[in-house]
C-alpha cells in the first residue's frame, strides 16, 4: 500500500508525525496566547477563543465546577486528533501518513482517555467512591471500561486508517481528479471522528462523575418539597 | 476451499455495512424530523445524532478490522 521502501520505517514516521503535530499545536498555543486583547478579539485570538469557548461549554454541560480541569483535558484530545487526522490532506509525501491510521496510536489515546476519566473522577469524588463506581452496582462495569477502550480506539483507527487506505488505492487506480472526491469525503470523517472521540470521552466522564450526585439532588428536592408543604401548612393555619 | 479467503473480507464487511446503513438512516431521519419540528432543540439533537451514529458505526468498524486481518492472510 505504502510507497516502496518505507514499510520498515513506518514506526518512526508515525512517531515523528505525531511529535510534529504536538509541537505544531504547542507553537500555535504560544503564538495565540501572546498579547491577548480585551474587547472584541480579532484574527488568531478570535479563532482560538471560539475553540476554547466550545470546549468550556462542553465541560460546563456536565454540571461540574471543575471546568479548569475538564476543558483542557477534552481540548487536548480534540486538537491532537483533529490535527493528526488532517495530516492526510497534505500533499507532502511522507508527512501525509496520519498517525491515527495506526492502531498503536489510537489504542494509546483511548487508554489515556479511560484512565484519565478515572483519575478525574478520583480528584472529584475521592479514591473510594471512584473505585466503587467501577464495581458497584455490578462488577460487569469493569468489562465496560475495557470495551470503552476497544470501541474508542477501534472506531478512530477504522475510520481514519480505512479512509487512508481507500485514498491510496484510488490514487493508484486513478491518479488524476478522482482522489479529490475521496479527500473531500475524508475531510468530513476527519473532523467528525475527532468530535465523536471528544463527545464520547465527555459522556463516559459524565457518567462516572454523576453517579452519586443524582441521588443527592433527588433527596434535596424531597427536602425542599417538605419545607414548602410545611410553609403552606403554617400559612393555612395562620389564615384560619 | 482455502482460496475462499480471497472473498472472505468482502463478505465480512457487507452484511454489517447493510445493517449499519439502515440503522444510520433511521437515526438521521428521526433526528432531522425532530429538528424540523423543534428547531430550537437542533444543537442537542445533532450531538445525540452524532453519538448514535458513532455507536452504530463502531460495529461496522469491528467487522472492518476483522476483514483487514483476513486480508493480511491472503
């Protein structure tokens, strides 16, 4: 599939490309974070603020106060995955191999996501409740964590790797014109898969965080109801 | 009999792709139905649609991985 003579070099290409993406994002962050202006932002600051606002909104949707922890966590996954997916659009020979089209990279990302979720819920709730969530009410939830890793990693790998392979095959069969269509379709998949990875990670995280809080909320509502009833009763007594 | 492995990847992906196409069409149609009836719910419905589609898609991807493993044995 790949150009002749690079098969044995593939692991190094993956590492180099992934490192390049990470370095590029760091440089982008440094440039975008310099001389921030108040009021109506322009240019690069506007663009980066739009991303940050979306991520903060996503983190706030979980009804959690630790936005400072969750938003950068989700944002790292989103930016890293979307940039490494979009590497396939570049016309540069070896740089256009996206790192996410290899299973080891996506497995690493998925493992980081699931363990990160456990760590964040530990910070939020303490060690024992977070561990209790893994085995309570049924121990099968441990298996569901494993299947989360599998589904996250296989989805990303299958979409991006499959698309990359299809684009290589099409480019070999029809080198002119037709690959443009495949790349245009791949553009959708690249953005969508990064979005889906982030959304699913935040969903898993939310289900880990809010296992206990729903009960507390319900109890709180009951207490409020009782107080309201008591108030109404006293008002009625006073009126009589 | 051993030559059948050449067509095995195709038959591994095909039924999964047919089923997933049906399921994804169902999800998208219902989501678009909801969006036209209540445009102000559009954002939430779109997110839910994406997650549902991704969950359906995962099943096809499992089959695709199996097909890739089979294709490696040719």
